[in-house]
C-alpha cells in the first residue's frame, strides 16, 4: 500500500475518488472544477487534494462566490495557505 506524502502526486484511485467527491449541483462550479482537473490532475499532490476536499465542504453558493472572487473569505471556512493555493488554481482559467 502506497502512503501519500504531501508533495508527491496522488495515485489514480485517490484521484478518482476526489473527482467523484468534487461533483457539484451548480454547473458553474463544475466548469471550474473540470478545468482544474484537466490542468492539474497529473500533478495534484496530497496536500492540494486535502485542501480541495476542504473547499468541497462549502455550499455551492459559497464556493461559487469564492471562485468568482465575489468573496475572499467564507465564515464557515478557515482559509489556510493550502486552500488559498488550490483556490488560485481553480480560479486560473487561462
């Protein structure tokens, strides 16, 4: 059994589970998330995967507000540096 380390890419099974967990009710969120996975799936590490999981605990509307930059903070979430990093990757649409 492979133990995930914070900076090594996650394995295919963990990536599959994470993709499933990231499915959202709002199409707009799904679009951001799909672009994120298209760009970063092969290099996503355990630290980033954990931060993405924290962001996925948000409501759809709170997540969309963060993604669109309408809010920089959400009351129910303590934004640590990992969450900020992943949020920046999610927002990057170039």
